[in-house]
């Protein structure tokens, strides 16, 4: 296919068909007549030498070739939209834009809650949508701008080459147990730590964590009695059971400190780091630049008050 002879508006048609899997609904989405949409689909079929969409059970299902094209087509449309929006200055006082942030409950409490408080205080029209982080880095969703920004954590510096990131803060861990836990008498040894039943906080469903990797280096392991994706749930459960958990120090609020005992881990653990990540294709988006600046300022306040 010769791109110079290809009508670039057809990418919008293709994207609408992916979204709706209906010629009539795609036409409505793009404010086109159904005949114009049918004609556009015909041109796409000629350009790609493939039916692209075939009717099955009342829907226009993408062919194998259409599915191969989809990620590139959606990325292209997202990039065009971002370029168009970057031509306008982002104004926090008038913008009604929605930003989608993927993160965990712990990081949302650290960063998103203060951001929402600030926006609420200024009566901003900006909307923040928070979605669960289903993997450490949802690359495909970032690529097509389905997610604007990811707030996540890891212990390494390995990221995809198309991803830009900025570290917001780093920290260490503490072990928490209920008050007067029978295994501990105001101190925690490695032996008593390993005798306990542990909660593993695993946002992405893994059955081991960085702690288990460190324990394996000394040829030992802990007993994991429960696995949960939500750190805040784990702290509540620890306070009312004999289970213990190893959690980021910053995850323990002042009110929770009254309900639990807190110990230094009996084994050296690498520090974690919290960072924000975005796709480099949207680097020039002024709205995204504003969002990153706000989160960086929140991080700076959190570090200075620690």
C-alpha cells in the first residue's frame, strides 16, 4: 500500500469500526451517513486487499489481518488526537478533560487522593478516572492512550524502550502484626518471622514477592497463608488476626499505627521505588505535562514530611 495515496481519514473509519463492530454505529460515531461509511469500508478493503470486517452473529468481526493492523491503527489515531490537542494550551481553570490513571490502592492513597483534594478545592472541571493496575506496566493500553499515566512500583530499572518514566519516591519495608502477637515479644527474629503465617500483597496475582526471592538466597521460605491484591485490606486483616504482613513503611497511616505492632524486617530487603510512566508518543501533550507536574509536587511534599 502506498501511504501517499492513502486517505488518512480512513484510519479514523478503521478505528471506529474496531470500537463499534457495526457500520451504522461507526457512521454515527463519526457523524457520517451509512452510505459514506460503507463506501469508506470498501476503500479500506481495496487498500489492504482484505475484507477486514465480516458479518458474524449480527456484528462486523475483524479478520485476522484486521487484528494485525489494529494496534498500529489505534496508536496512529491516538497520536493524531494528541497532536491536535497539543496545539491548544492546556488551561486547568477551563479544561473538562478526563485523565485515566492506572495504579494500586496504596499508590492511589499516596498520590491520587491529594490530587483529587486539590482539584476539588479549586472546583476544577477536570475528571480523574482511576483503574486497577492489572500488570506492572500495561504497555498496550499506554500505547493507544487508553491509559494516560501509570503509577506503579518495582525494584529494577528495566522498562520498555517506548516508555518514559520518572521516579516519584523510594522507600523501605516494615513487618506488621496485631498488638501482642503470641510469636513476638516486642522483637522479631528471623526464626519467629518464619514461624508466622504471612499475607502476600500481590497486585498482579503472583504467588511470590521480592521478599521470597531474598529468602530463597538463604535457602529458606515463609508460609504464605493468604494472597490479596489490595495492600489496605492486608493491613486491616493483620490488625484482627494472627497473620502478619511485610508492607511499605509509607503504607502505614498514623491511625493504623495504634492498632498494630511494627517491626524492622529480620532480613535485608531492597528498597522499592514508586514511579509514574507514560508512552513517549504523548510526551508533548500539555495536559499530561500538567498531570505529571502535579504528581511530582505531591511526591516532593510526601518526601519532605516523612
